[in-house]
C-alpha cells in the first residue's frame, strides 16, 4: 500500500501540472502514455511493438491521435484519418501473406482493435482538454470517487458478486456504492467550478460515466484474464501498467465528449 501511495503522489505531481498547462506538453504526454498503453496491449498477446506490425500499429495510433486543432498536418496533403486507416489495413493484410500466416488475420484484428481501444480514449482526452480543464478534472474526480466508493462500500457491505468470472473481488453493492459516491462528488464540484450543466443533467451524466468507468475496468480485467496476465505492465510500482491506470478513462472520456 505504501508503494502504491508513493507512486500515485509522484505521478500526480508530474501529471496534473501538465494537464493544467495544456498545449504542446499535454499533447506530448498523451502521445507518450498512449504509446506505452499500446505496447502493453500488444505485449499481452505476445507481440513486440518494435516489429513491422507493431510499428505500423504505432504509426496508425499516432495518426489517430492528431487533435482536431492540428488535423491540417495530414489534410493539407489531401488525406483523412479514415483513408490512412484503410491503407494501414491493407498493409497489415499484405503482411499476413509475406509472413505465410505467422502473423495472421486474428493478429490483424487484435492490432487494429488495440489501436482503437487505446486511441479513442486518449484522443478524447485531448478533445475534452480543449473544452476546458474543468471537464478533465471532473472526469478524474468521478473515476477516483467511483473506485474509492466501490472499494470501501464493497468491503464493508459487499455480499453479492458482480462478475466473479472476470473480477472476483467486485460486488454489486460496491458497484452501486461507486455510482452514489461519484454523483455526490460531481454535485460538490458544481460549487467550485463551472461544468455548464444543470444539477439533474449532472446527476444523470455522472451516473452514466460512473457505470461505464466500472465497465472499462471490467473490460481490461477480462482482457488480462483472457491472456493470463496479472497486470498490463510494471511501469507503475504498486499499480501495474498504464492500461491498468487508464482503463476507466478510456471509456469515460469519449462518453463525456458525446454527452457534453
């Protein structure tokens, strides 16, 4: 627990000032974390990122992450992100032939879905930051409140298992408790920052984000269980990998963008 707290404090000291400052340092941080997350996802399947398909996945991720405000980097050449993604698919499929199916259709599908899984979340992290830093902190506080509420209420009152085949320690009581804590924190935040939402809308939006934040956590748990790994990585002592820390945000941030 001590190591976990130390890691969290150090990470927050680095991460939060960059979020507040925004601009280029924030974009660089998003690219770095997303790249590490993709590396962890591919590694779970036994694929090395410094390989032809790994580097192609990384290149596609970097294109996918280009923020709206700088999209001219590729559109000035007459191409869209979708067109470049189609090109990447063709290159992936060509590689299956070149390797005589050592890299097969399933690997192509996993690589592309990994890029989308990681890329969508971090792309909308940058888009939400453009909407205002208060929305980023709203998402972070909602996730922290959900995690803490689910943990403590689950330990105190939890009896009915939520999804034991995926995450044996999670309970229905903890799931509901996490939502309640998130809503309380969301309402409290309205007294300190302008979230541009009425209280009824805030309660609904917060409840939805809390639910899908927990779903995001379960999705990553299912992925790790399928590939028989305990953590997605070991970069963050006491926490695991980047995917372990950002699994909820990968679901919450796109949804927050749509709901706003």
